[in-house]
């Protein structure tokens, strides 16, 4: 990975809790934020003495390099949100400007925690579909706004292999959302990926959640079961 390829965009722990319908019991387990990028979920949960690890290839870079890249790409992301304003629900976030402030807050919390967190092992360099963790390392693996979101960039096989890999290292996997970015349409990979997971012996559920920013993006895929 080259840093110039990265478009960092972080989300807050309060969003994660709603996106993934996290219960107090969930948050007391061992959690992996897979493809976590500059979201602040790990930083915020660590402050609450929760066991959360985040994994992303961007963690190979230094703090100031990531900060610079955030500053470089922020105007682009703001422009995209303004251009696609009609595809989102603004009741909670108010406006693209207010959303941008929230995203910068999340990424600021991440940057504050990143140097110490990386040294302590809660920010791990790694990427799907091959994660650097042993089998059963986590109770729950979360993947936010990566799988299915970028369906045009990654194949059906990549999606299936990635979720199977997460089931290897976690008891349960949750992926949100199930729509491709900005389209409002279900990922074309979803049905085939679900068939593949069932064929490997996993139990599946498409569960509605309370969080909905992109219109129609209010469902997550829950994968459990031992598999084969």
C-alpha cells in the first residue's frame, strides 16, 4: 500500500455501537475492528477499559504521515458528501459541515491514541483476506464501510474469503452496511457470499439496526457458527 491511495474517514464509537447493535455484553468481549482505519472506536473503548484491537494496512505509516493524508483528503470527502447530499439522512448530522466536524473529531481521537496504542499492540498492521491473528483470538469481529461498500473494487471471491477469514479468528462477525457506496443498492456480491458462507456451515442473519445515515443502509450481516 502507498499512503497516497488511502482516503481516511473515521467514525465515532457511538456510531459503531448503533451500526453493529453492540450490547454491554458484546463490549465486554474481545473485539476486532477490521479495516478500522482512523476511526476512534478502539481509542474510545480503550479509555473504558474494553479489549479492542484494530487492524488496517494504514497502520504501517507514522502518525504525522496519516495526519497529513487526512488533511489532504478531507476537502475531497467534504465535496463528495455535498455532491451526494440527497443520498443521506441529515436529521442526526445536520449538514455536511457538521458531519465533517464529527469525522475530524473521530480521527483526532484516533491520532491521539495511535502512537501509544500501536506500541501496546492495539493497532496492528494487516489486511483482508489474510489477518495476522491466531484462530479464535476474538469474540467479535466488526467490519465497517469496507466490505460490500467498495463492491466495484473487490471481487465476490475477495468478499467471501475475507469474511471466512474473520470467522477463523472470531466467534461472530458483523459487517455493515450491505449497500455499495453512494448507490443505494445492495452489493451485487451479497447473495453469492451468503451462499458460500452457508456452504461452509455458518449461520447467517441480515439484521436491521437503528443507525441509518446513507438512505437504506440500516442492515448488517451477522455470521456465526463453527463453519468447516
